[in-house]
């Protein structure tokens, strides 16, 4: 015979097979099933007490699963799984109840097959124990579970009679009475100066109408409601909120906020906080949402509200409510962030609330009863469309090619309007302008560094420019495509008359600037022996730049350049002539700072010391010296 100790052991070990074996043996001997079920019920509930003492969630989850197994086998009564969960909640603190409630959520489908009243009673008892301020998340989980657990037409969750929570009173300071009495401390006096007593009182007085909208139908209370709401909305409209800085957004993008930026706030009514609250967009949104809810209720056709004759608005009152609704939506659109999206979403939610009210007014009819149970009638298949002789390819040109033989495909493709190749001079104009030092375009933003432009430029130059494959270009070593393309573009531009003239003018302006600068440096030098010393003219400077263009990096190394000068040269390294001119100018400036000469003999000596002097360069510079000496003799 199976004893109570054996049943308890089977429950502790969750051994459903042994329990079923002994249960059937006991049933054959006694033939009484209810007594055996009561013993299993008692063993399960006793096990719940032991598990709650240890606080193990996994053991309780295993026990509840075992309880559903025994229920399916017929070994326990129907309410036993629910009673086990209710006992676990009754014997546990709030923290453990929140952990145990996950088991209820996991077994939602199984609990739906049982009676809903015990589960509803258990959830309501839990809600009474919780605090709306500290346990807001847990309360939300319970309410969300009930919304899924109970049927949509369940009367207990629909508030059929339209009752309001009038016990939720909001207490605030009576600044108007204190101002009239004249008894104020220094601290309260400073608070009164920062907060308008009338606006503060009117704002928080609105909460009494929010928790009991029926007060608005009273004549005296309607006047107070209208005055308070009108003044608050005028204040919101006249005191716009500025958008917050990007500091918080940047911190959020950098991962400074790990938790979601969502919370349920319980706003305090202290005068010390009121100025900060009014400046908060979320605080204003909360008030405007409450206002729109009560305004919609005043206009809505509610069954239990219409039963009272006094709960009807006049035309003037309805007009005022409509104007306030439009003003609230306009103020919501001006709030941040995403004011327009928030306003549109709220309007859609309130429209659905109207449908919900209509459904409740009609008696909360079950939606499942309106479904069509009869099978749908089968319809004959739609016949295919008739085949037409004409074929529309979606484009007039394609239709023309398909229908007619007067134009061949090759001739059609060779039409002038289908030639999309740009003119070479127009295509090279942008990169040439970007290479002008006067434009001050940084290297990274130039077209030659764009991969798409490199591909298009290479195709166009290879087909229309002989310089692209010339020996003078291909024999040189280029470490990057931009350098190669820049050199080819410059040489190709010299072959185009319009661009050649533009480049010549640019180079002439650069040489003139260099000569003027070097001449001004030469005039400032105090040495008498250099007054008639010759210097480079424009033609000789161009020849010297051509000779030193391949060695401008060695010339730059020989000079002690500043960081600014190095950056300038690197930005224009694709233009060696410009770099040589800048380096010669820099050399003359260094010579002037050291009170040294900056004429042709000095330049010859400098190039010879750094092994940069070649025969061609020496001939150019010596020719300058001879011309300068002859000119000096003729002047004498």
C-alpha cells in the first residue's frame, strides 16, 4: 500500500512514472480517486513551502511542471497548479515574487486551460503588495500578463462602468494663500520670486480634473477648468523650449549609456523643482497627453456618461474643447525630440481609443463570434488575357527597334545623341583648377584621388591623348596613380590651345611672384658689392626650374625648412616647377636672415656645396652673370 511518505518522496524527486504506478495500484485496491488526489495536492503544496524557504527558482519551476504533469494524468485536482503558485507568492517577499513570476509567464498557455478567476485573484493580490514607484516594472509585467491571459471580452478588465481613480489626489503648496497672508520666510520669498504663484496653482489644480473628469460638467468647476487650461497653454506657447545640445547625443553614440533611456517618473509638486520641470520637454509632454485624453473624453459618446443629463457640453464648450485639442497638438509638435512623430503617434492612439469606447458601448461583443464559419465559395479561375499582336517593351526606342527594320541596331547606337563621351578640354578643366595653388584645394579633396575619376580619366586619356602612352611618361617611375594622372593631365593640357594658354599664364604669374620677392630681398641686403650683382630673369628662372625639377626633394633636404613650408611643398609635390620656385625663394629668405648674399655667385656656391650643380645649371647661371656684368658696364 502506498503511504503519504511515498507520495512526498515522488513529489520531491518529480518521478511521475513511479507515482503513476503506485497511484494505479492504490486505485485498484480502494477504488476511491478523490482521496488520492487530495494526498497528492497536499504533498505538492508542502513541497512549495520547502522550496520557498530555500528561494530556488529552478526547483519551483520543476515542481510546477511536475504539477501540470500530475494534472494531465488525473493525479491531482484542477486548481492545484494555481494554488501552488499562489502559495509561493504568499510565502515570499517582493524580490522573490518577481523571480517566481517568470514561471507564470512561461506557463501562460497551460494556465489558460484552467479557471481564470484564481489566477486573476492572485495577480490582484500581488499588485496590492507592490509600490507603483519602486516596483513599476513588476507591476507592468503583471498587467501585461493579464492582458494576454484574459480574453478580450473579459468584463473584469474592461472597466465597463467607466470608473475613475478619484483617490489619487495631488497635494501642492498654496502659494496664493501664503501671498495674501504675508507670512513668508526668506527661503519661501525667493521661491515666490522665481515661480509665479498663480501659474503654479493653476497648473497643479488641473490634476484634480484629470483624475475625475466628471467635475468638468459642473458649471462652477468648468469655469475653473477653462481658466486653468487656457493660462497653462498660453504659458507653454509663449515660453518655447530650446533644443538640447549635442553633448548628450554624442555621449550616447560613444556608449556612455548602457541602460535604455526610458523610465516612469513620479513628478513632485515642490516649488523648488517647478521651474526645472516646466523647462523639461518630457514634463510638458506628460501634461499635454493628459490634457488630450480628458478633452477627448469630454467629447466622446460614452454610454454611462450619457446616462447623466448634466454630462453634456454646450456648443460653446465643445468649440473650446476643439480649439484646445488643436493647440495641444501644435505644442506637442514643437517639443523635442521627434515632436512631429510623437504628435502623430498620439493622435493615432487616441483614434484607436475611440474605437475601443464604441466597442464597450455596444456591450463588448466577442470578436470570435463574428467570424465566418462557413467555408468560402470557390470561384472559377480568371481566364488569361488575350494575346495581342502589339508588343510593348516599355520604351519608345525599344518598340521602334522591335517593330521596324528601317534603322539597324548599329546605326541606332551611333546616333549623335547617344555619344556620352565628354570633351577632353572640359573634362580636364576641373583637375587643372584644383592644381592651381591659388585655389588652395587640399590633396585629399582633389579629383585625381577619387577612384571613379581615375577610372574615367584613364579611359578618356588612353583613347584621346597620346601623352598617356608616350615614352617620356611611361619610362618614369610613379609610386601612385594620382601622380601619374596629374603629370599626364598637365602635359595633355599643354597640347590643347585653350588649356595651354591658361597654364602658361599661371606659370608666368608664379615666376613673377618669385622674381619680385627675390628682388625685394636683394634690395634689402646692405652689401655694396651686391648692388650691381646680377640675378635671374624670367626665362632663365624657367630653365633653372626645368633642370632642378627632378632634384627638388634633394634641394628641400639641403634647406632647414619650417613645418609650414614642408606642408606647403607636400601639398604641391605634383608640381615640381612650383616647388623649385618656392625653394629658391626660401633660400633667398634664409640668406637675408643670415645677412648673406642671395645673388648668382651665392646660389652657385650653395648648389656646389650640396652636389646639386650640373653643367647645364652652371652654364645657365654663368650666362646670367655675364649678361648682368655686361649690363652693369653699359650702365656705367
